[in-house]
C-alpha cells in the first residue's frame, strides 16, 4: 500500500466546500483531499440546496444550547466572510445594510439576553417607532453580508482545485463505498446535506409558513417512505428577479409568515422570499405563491421607482433546506479498522451563515483525533 493517504469529502455544497478548504490548511505532506459529489456548483438539482440559497446573514435569537452553538459558528463565519469579501472580489459577497421589521415578534425577540446572544454587530441599532412602517413592533438595522450563492460555491471549488484538491462525480448508495474510492482512505467526511439514511434528517419546502427553527412537521410521505426514513428537509419557494434593491430586508407579518429581499452581488438579481413547507416533496413552483411573494414585496421593499411595481422575473426557485432535528451533526465516528467518518450535515436554513464555523469545528475534531496535522500550513 502506498504511503499517501486520501481524505474523502462527500458533498460539494457550501458545507462540503468550506470543510474541504479548511481541511486543506492542515494536511501533512502525505495527505490529499478528494471531493466526491453527485452535484457540483454548475449543476441544478432540487436535492442540492446550496445554489438556491438567498443568501443573507440574519441572526436567530435564542438561548438554547443549539442557539448558542449556532451563534458562535455564525459569528466566526461572519468574520471570515467579511475578510473574504475584501480580499476576494470574485467570491460574490457584498457587505450591505440589513433591516428587520417584525409585526408579531416571537418571545425570543423580546428577551434582551436572547437578542444580545446573537446580534453581535458593532453598528447594531434598534429602530424607533417613527422609523418603521405602521404595524411593525420590532425593528433593527445593522451591517451584514449577502452572498451570490452559486458564484460563491464555484469560487470555493476553484480555490480547492488550485490548492491541489481533486474532484470526482459519483453518487453513493452506501457511505462505505467512499473508503474504496482511492488507495488508503482512513477518513470520510460526510457533508451530504439531505444525503442518505439518517432518520433524524428531513427536508423543508416552502408552503406551510412558520418561523425558522420551529417548522411544522407534515406527515407527507410520497415515494413510500416512512417518516423515519425521511431526512429533515425544509423546502422553500423564492423568486429571483432582475429588479435591484440596495439592502436586505426581512419582514415578519402579523400571521407569523416571513418575507425577505436579498440582493445577489455581481449582478445576480434579487431573491424575493419566501416560504417554508416542511416535508413538502413537490418539486414544482406554485404560481400562486409567486404572485403572493411579488405582491408582498412591492408593498414592503424599496425597489427603485422606475420598475413601477412591475417585476422582471428571472425564475422561480424551489429548494430543499437539509434540516435535522436538534441541529447539525458534527462529530467523528470510528467505524473500526482505523477508519473514521466525520459528520457535518443538517445545516437547515442556515448553511451559508454557519459554513465557516462548521468547517472549523469539523477540522478541529479531526485534529483532536489525530486525523490531520496540528501545524497549520501557511497557505493562501
Ligand atoms: C430557498 C432557500 C433559501 C435559503 N436562504 C438561505 C440564507 O439566506 N442563508 C443561509 O445561510 N442559508 C440559506 N438557505 C439554506 C442553505 O441553502 C443550506 O443550508 C445549505 O445550502 C446546505 O448546504 P450543504 O452543503 O449541507 O448541502 P447541499 O448544498 O444540499 O449539498 C449536498 C452535497 O452532497 C451531495 N450528495 C448528497 N447525497 C449524495 C450521495 N448519495 N452521493 C454523492 N453525493 C451526494 C450533493 O450532490 C451535494 O454536492 C436557503 C435554502 C433555500 C432552499
Ligand atoms: C451521511 O449524511 C447523511 C445526511 O446528509 C445522513 O443521512 C447519513 O446517515 C450519513 N451517513 C452516515 C453513514 O452516517
Ligand atoms: C404575503 O403577506 C401576507 C400578509 O400580508 C401573508 O399572509 C402571506 O403569507 C404572504 N405571502 C407570502 C407568500 O409570503
């Protein structure tokens, strides 16, 4: 057997790509990374969430262990993304103003500790009653970032290859296949999103509309799957339009539904959203939802007057957020024979917001387990 070792990363979504890049910073001279996925950034598949994401950064208040863990991952991602935005203009990231208008703020928003746990921005500001539209009870603004998600994923893939990473297109039925894809595979990193086989994973489309993190589970099981075998997916429908907007605005309506607009950097249009429909497996966009999204957006978001309330639609988007009860799974599992599976999946509706923190946490676990070399290499 050769002296070189291949680390296999499964998944080329934002989590797999971020993790592969982070691992590359800690390779010994005899290790290399092979990124294997069914879908790569140029592909479009409803089961490949990353290209469909808005994607903006908006904190989710809370005090639960999961909320605090995510807040920490989100903060590290925020600092990393800010740095990438200034150093790598082609990454598709832009720093913009973030605004939130809530008509019926859930209890976490009214608890000052839950809010200060996650709203870490230096320029964070509560909006006065006269600064917000009628009916809004909770309003804030802060400087945040937006990401052109397909551009950012393609950018990360390019960085990975430039740094010596290899790729292979392949669809796994069983994760053990990954140990046979190359000589001497000791570590397989599972960043497969909705992936395969975890009873706690599910998907969420966008029709039943609830706050993120508290979706309603709908026992809807086409394809003769039992609920146990369905990964938690969180599907959602949004609409991509050409009309530009200068800030990312999130509005929560009185009935608890959420609307948002997210400008996509590098002339990527504006994403208008959005719905959440847990366990809805319908892959087709609904024209009624599109009409509602656009009608609401014209009322609430500052599109430039020359559009005259008309939208120039590029396409409807239906995507599935790979959710998991209890949040993401990040752990190292020894599977015998000196072989290890590193899990990093179940990012739900926040994969971009958490991506760098998740990648660092997975890498740290690999370092602790002796699967990577401790000394970071001077790369970049
Ligand atoms: C409408 C919408 C709006 C969103 N907005 C935001 C936002 O504003 N901010 C934010 O942070 N997030 C947002 N998200 C969520 C975000 O898109 C996801 O959290 C993120 O993309 C998950 O990334 P991932 O890498 O875990 O999974 P994915 O992007 O789904 O990637 C999974 C990878 O694993 C591969 N794979 C899976 N199974 C197999 C197999 N059997 N064999 C081989 N390869 C396999 C796939 O091919 C793919 O390469 C949004 C999502 C949607 C749908
Ligand atoms: C790999 O991740 C997927 C989620 O993407 C999960 O369903 C599956 O159980 C994981 N595989 C293993 C062997 O843990
Ligand atoms: C549009 O706004 C109304 C509240 O005014 C809300 O009930 C509805 O769910 C919104 N539709 C979408 C698709 O966001």
